[in-house]
C-alpha cells in the first residue's frame, strides 16, 4: 500500500513509500507561499503541489494530521488555512478515488516517541535515530505519521522500524 503522509501547515512535511513492504520512505517538505489573509491563493498553491505529488508518486492512501487549534494563539486566517488544507486533501482524494484518513498528532507522537506530549525535538530525535536527516520538524512529524500508519496496517513490517528496539532496517 503506497502511502503519502502529510503534516499540514504553511511548511508541509511529507513522507511517501510502500508501507506494505516496510519501505524506507522518501520525505521532505514544501514551503507554501506567505499570503496573509488571502486563503484562496494559499490553498490553490497547495492544491497544485498536491496534484504534482500525486501524479509523480501515485499513492493509494493519503494520511494527514488533523488540524489542531490553540485557543488564543491561532488567528482566524491561520485557522481557515489549516482547515482549508485538510479540506483540500479530502476533496482531492474524493475526486481522484484515493483513500484518505486523518490522524491525531498526539497518537502519532505516542507511537513515534513513546510520549503523547512529545515536543518537536523529541520527534526529530526519533526520526534521526532511524537514520533520517531532518531539515525541518515538519518532516519528522510526517515520518511519524507514515510509521504510525505502517504499524496500524502492517505491524510485522513496522517491527523493523520500531524506534524503541535495537534492530532497525536503515
């Protein structure tokens, strides 16, 4: 099962691979344009990136982090952008007959680091412990989503990547 895992934000992290084969994922990030309150332009830029990614990688499933808003710290424009990104993914998947799921970042953190309240540096450490060179924390979150999906759907393959074991496939 080819999976594209997304950590949706202005800097969107992604990880892609075949989780049924326990494949080492390709990963990276994309910086979406700074658009202020212009949410439409922001979402069109994301949709274009997602279109290119789908054409190139051809995933069967997309799994993304469900948006979380922090009371008093999330502006209305940021809230619209975060929910807009999630909505674009769901709409896109519907149009292209791609399976789509969302996941809770606390569950991802719990799986990837052993702690549901892990901080950004903990996620980066979990990824680097598996041999990944992380440029931005969004990549580590996307890798956490990818490996959580692998564990959910293909637990035998996930065992080789278990960040809490000494045996890792690098």
